[in-house]
C-alpha cells in the first residue's frame, strides 16, 4: 500500500492541479496499484471494511490541522528524558497490534467481547524505561508527488513506541543485556505541500492453520527477546505463566501472558515460510526416519509425526493416516526407516526397525504359553545372530549377508508360515507381521551400513514427548502449528551445528520488516 489514509485525506483537486506531469504520473501509478490491491482484498473478504476505528494504526489516522502540529505532536518531538507522558496512542501496547489481523478476518463482531477490549490498556503500557537510544524514522519519499524528501524537510514526530531487545555478548564478553530503543515516527512536509508519515515495517504471513498474521516492527518485544521467550517455552518447557515470572524476576520486565502468547505466534508465523525448505530437505534425504506418537489437541486425539534425517527434522501434528505422508513425501526416493504401522506400507524403499520386533519377541518369551515362548526364542536368536553379523560386516569388507545366512532366514520364514493361523494371538500377530513385511525387515542385510533401529526418530521425539506431559498437548490447530514449526526450526539448526536462537531472531526481524528471511543455516563442515 503506497498511500495511507493519512495521505489520501490530503489529496484533493487543488493538490492534483498543483503537480507537474511527472509527479502526476507517479501519483496515478501508485494510486492505481493501491486501487487494484484494495479491489482484490475486497473480493477476498468483504468484512475488511468493518475494522473498528480503534484498531487503526496511528500512521493511517488522518489528523486534523495538518499544518499546525497539535500539542501532542509538540510533546513527541521533545527530548527523550521528558517523554514519560506520551499520549496513549503513541504507545499502543503490542497486544493491540498483534490482534489486528484477527479483527480484519472475523465477521461482524457482537457488541462486546469478553476479555480485554480493543484499545484497553495492557500490561506493556505500564512500564516505561529510560532508553539507550532514540531512533527517528523519517519517510524517504513524498507519498503525494513521489519526490525524494530532503533530510532537512520540516518534520515532526506524530507517534512513537518503545522496544526492548535482548543483545547477545561476544565470545570474549559473554552475557546478555537488554537494549531499550525509543522509536520516533515522523511526519515530513514536502515542498509540494503533502505530509507523509514514516511507517514501521510490516509483513503479512498467510498460513492455512495460523490464519493471517501481521508481523510488525511496532512491537514492545524485539526479535532477540522474542527468541528468548521461544527458547524458554520450547527448549526449556516453561509455561506462559512461568516465563512471565522469569522475565519479571530476572529481567525486571512485566509482560502479559497475552504478549508472550502473541510473541510465540508471531515467531511461528515468521518461521512458517521455512516449512517448504524443511520439506524439500526431507524429500532430498537418502535415509529418512519416521515415527509418530499420540498428541492430544483440544478434545481430539491426534498424532505428533517426526521425519528426521542427518540434517533436517520436521514435525507435524496430524491424523494417524496416509494424508500426512501424501502431503510430505511425494518425490521422496530415499530409504525410509519406520515402525510397522500400515500407513507406511505402500511406500517403496522401506527399512524396518528391529527394536520393535525384538521387543515383541521378548513379549512372547515372557508369556505363559510354551509354543509362544519357543517362537519368541527362535525370532530373538535369529535377530541376535544377524545383528552380530551386521556389526561385524560394518567394520570389515562388504559381504552379502542374505546369501551367507540364507539357511537361517529360510528356517525363520518356514516357522512364520506355520504360525500364520496360530491359536495364540500374539504369536500369530508376530508371525503375520514378519511374513507380511519380510522384504523391508531383512533388506538391511544387503547393506549393513543402514541402521537397524529407528532410534534417531525416537530420540527426536523424546524431548517433545516430555513437553506433551507438561503442556497436555495443544489446545487448537494454530497452537499445534506454532509448536511444530518452531520445534522443526530449532531441531534442524541444532542438527546442523548452529545455535538456533540468533538465526530465529534474524527470521523474526526480517519478516517484521516485510522482507524474506534468510534460508536455514547450512550444515557445519564435517557434519
Ligand atoms: Zn511532494
């Protein structure tokens, strides 16, 4: 959007008549682009226009008396140490800004919603800090005539906000400190008579599950501090309430749980476009481990899936069926290590986890049924012999273990066939499973360098399974999405030998500025 409401309110016939032809063409082109964009939005969502006036950002609000700055404006331009009494609009709390997107997508709202009302004071407003620096943002170009605005163009602050960020120390000066910045947004007057307002950067992420999320530089919580909140929540498994207490006790910050929640959601939205990159890396893997574990979401029992290879880990919460595999794995031609769940059965190039099978054999050995015990021992002994052969082959010259152990395999296969209709249910189940999935199970004998367990996937899930117990799963689809996106980015960075937090901070900063984020860091050499 080139022309803010503030700019539009100044455009009239007299102004247009005053412009030269070049400026007029520029203005027409900008107005045309805005018109097309507005039409498109109108088509997509006719409720856009029902945005309550209180949600309008200060840079959009037309102000009366353009030529004479109001008293408020005069205050804004005063030195930072006298700025404690900023007008309310100058320090709109971050909660307001982060809920703007929801207000634009919801249909007509009833008169009064429960909870905090739009424009009502939030926690962020109660604390005002002495700033380390003041940044003045002036518009670079006149929105009216399109000419560059000179640095000495008359300008006055029309709004401002404070941002708190966390700065990492250097290797020889380790530590963390908070950096407070007072941002001053200026309204500059062009020679043509048009007033243009500087606006903070803004980025929009449209995600099927998160909805439309507006990322903005107009936030109390800077990208580095946002990343600390993600780390406390995801890596150190702290609840919103505990994060609030931690920030209060250790950093002297009073953030509302709403701000913390909004920050997590914004961090996830900033990471959402990275999912395509993660899926691409998963699909390109030579050897992929997949696993799934139950995951409650609201009242529904879903599954937390993980796909992990040497240099990428992708999490997703979904139903326990083929849909998720059909969404992520098309184009995958590598080897897939998994358990025996039937959703995987249609995939070619499968490897099976032996740990699952030997656990089942052990179950038969521990049963009270003699025939079951005998079969359990036979399966267990066969696997023990083959595992020994695989370990020996990994260190020595390549040999075809299928041929060497052909007799042993034939005996086990015959034993399975004899038990396909066995009266003991678990004996029958293991015989059927081995017989059905024979090729995938014993394929590892062709290449002993392949893994024989799915430990990598189970390890990737472990941290988050503990988180599940603490968090009791997630409440909504958006919550699951926030969780899996951030977990995927964090795990992938760590696997590639990078500390995830500075990267995540850069992703948030870039998206808030409306720019594309840097790709995920490449694996460190030697990994
Ligand atoms: Zn101008």
